[in-house]
C-alpha cells in the first residue's frame, strides 16, 4: 500500500522516456536504536504484572513486549529527527531508469504518507554504491552508502537490500 503511494507521488515527476524501476520504503540510519532497550524491561514488567494480576504471565509478557516495541520505535523516531534535522526515520526509495529519488515520509500511529522529495539525483552522477551494515530501528541491517561524483554521500537502509542494489546496478 505504501509502495503504491510512493509510486503515485513520483509518477507526475517522471521525465520523458523515464519509468520507475523500483519503489520501496527504507530507513535513515541511526547511531543507536532504543527498540531492544525498550522491549526487554517491559516484557519482564509484563511477566511480573501478569502474575500479580492473576493472568497468565506469558500474556502479560506479550502485552509488555508489544508496548516495549512501540515505545522503542517511538524513541527511534525521536532520535532520527534529532540526528537528521527533523526528518523522520522512514523514507521512500525510488529508482527510475534515469534517477534516484529519496522521499521523506510522514509517519503516524497506523499509517505513513509521502511528505515530500528529499533527494533527486541522476544515476549517472553516482560514483560508487557500497553495502554497509547500519543501525536501523532494532538490529543492524544491510544498507547502502551512495557516493556521488561531487563527493556527497548518503546512507540509506532499503527494505529489500538485494533488490535495491540490483536496481541501481542495472541502470
């Protein structure tokens, strides 16, 4: 669903003889994530609260884990805004047969939408694309460090790294 919103946003921006090769969501890298820190204490708290309340401790732990995951993601969104100049953790990545576009996403509690265009660069201006382990929300993930001919470097974590690298290399 979000990929369709990303494609719908980019379609009017396409140039003559340009077509979308790939559209997906991704993340901006973080220096560190709070998801695991948020999950474990609330799982343990849920186990204890479940026991104290007379319900299955496993149900209490599951509820605590869900609350912890949500709390951790919220903390990661706050960290991303602090580290990336007010920008959200979530991004949209679009590779066309001519350009790489990075979109800002506005994330809500249950949905996300495209907030605007963050980066628009011709594929011919890409000097190098290096795979790199980066801290996303939760665990480290495979991301891409993209160096442009002018020396600018952007780092992104695509939802499907292999597909993203293939799309960049195909063009």
